[in-house]
């Protein structure tokens, strides 16, 4: 099972769009995928057509110790499941302040034979912060994908993010590695987008080979800015249902193919870690 945390402490960079459409694309290829919505804003739940109201089973109850992970997952399409978020999740940060082992609650909830048997992929959509929910995602994950919007300050934010993953790797999860960087909201043909991409490649090449991001790959597929991707969430559908022939669907389909191509590598890493 590949457990991927889609993470960036900045908002509006494409975390949710990437989590939902990557998951939906993998599901179309026959992989059994569960989106884990860790953002109290519940954007990926809404994007997948799940109206979250008080009383709906959500990942909040897993953090509160009231439900198991399989209990709160629901099927939203063929091969595609969702562990929804709800606004209560905003309280989790506070509620867990003094809880012992609070960084590992999600990891423990996922560490059940039933979960590994049921899913090939877990895709965790992180909130735009580095709080306890994101730390839980990083403790539970084996991979991190970072969506990045190519602009002048993007690399600055990235170093901060890398520092966090290095810290988590040292203290909480030695197996964690940053495996992919997805350029989102990409303006093809602009000088800036090209420059940021080049700088990013250089930065990765010059990194310490021991760093958890040393083998991160900048996906060849760039997710172009495409209005259909912005419209799809309000219809409660992935891009593949909402606008299957759009540039957005094409780009995410290509990304999915790159992610699937790395399956064997990920499996090998898993075995080495075990
Ligand atoms: P995050 O989860 O990091 O906050 P989102 O995935 O919600 O970011 O994206 C922020 C906004 O940009 C959303 O309104 C989303 O619909 C829109 N968006 C994301 N990617 C694209 C894209 N490639 N083209 C056009 N709009 C996009
Ligand atoms: Mg989001």
C-alpha cells in the first residue's frame, strides 16, 4: 500500500485538486484508492460530492478515538473511497495538545490488516499548516508529494517544507521520503514558470544525498492552469467525470501514469524499509 501525503503549508497551491484528481485517475486504472481528507475545510470531501454535516462519520472521530478508520470510509465511485473531514477537525489541534503519542494517532488507525487489504493507495490531503494534522499525515505516510505553484517565492517556502520533513523523518518516521513535486497552476510558455522549474531541479541536484528529498522527482507532467479544474469541485465530481476531454483531465491522466510507473520502485523501498 502506498501512503502518500499531499502537503504544502501554503494554501491555494493545488493540494486538494491534486489529491482528488490523482486519486480518481488511479481508481480509473483499477487501483483501490482512499482519499483521506485532513483539512477541516473539507474541500476534498466536497469535491468528491460528499456533503459533510454534523453527524456524518468523519476522520475527526478517528482522532477522537470514537471510530476506526474503516468505519468512517465511504465509497464514492468505483475503486474510490473517502474518509471525509468536517469542521470539527479544526478542534483536533487543540484537543490533542496534551495527548501522549498525538503524532501517531493516524498511523495507528491505519496500521490494521483490514486497511492494507482493502486499499492500494491512500492519498492524504493535508491542511495548509504544519500543525498536528499534517504531522500525523507525515508520520503515517511513506511518501510526500508537494504541489507547487511556480512563482518567485515558491522555492523559499519549499526549504521550510523540506526542513519539516527532515525533522519528522529524524524523529517520527525514518521511512518517509519526498518522492514527487507537482507543478500546478502552470502557465505554459512564461519565463517565470520555466525559471522556477530550472531552479528547483538545480536545488534538488545539489541537495545532501541523505536528505529525505534527495530522490524527489519533479514530475514531467505540469498541471496547466485550466478553468475546468476550478469548476469541477462545485459539481462534486473529479475532472474525469466533469470534463474528461479538458486539458486538466489530460494533465492529471499523465500525472497518474507517472505515479503508476513508480509503483515497483515504491514497493522495493517498502521492502528495504521492512
Ligand atoms: P490547496 O488545496 O493547496 O489550497 P486547491 O487545490 O484548492 O489548493 O486550489 C486552489 C484553487 O485553485 C481552487 O479554487 C482550485 O479549484 C483552483 N485550481 C487548482 N489547480 C488549478 C489549475 N490547474 N487550473 C485552474 N484552477 C486550479
Ligand atoms: Mg486544500
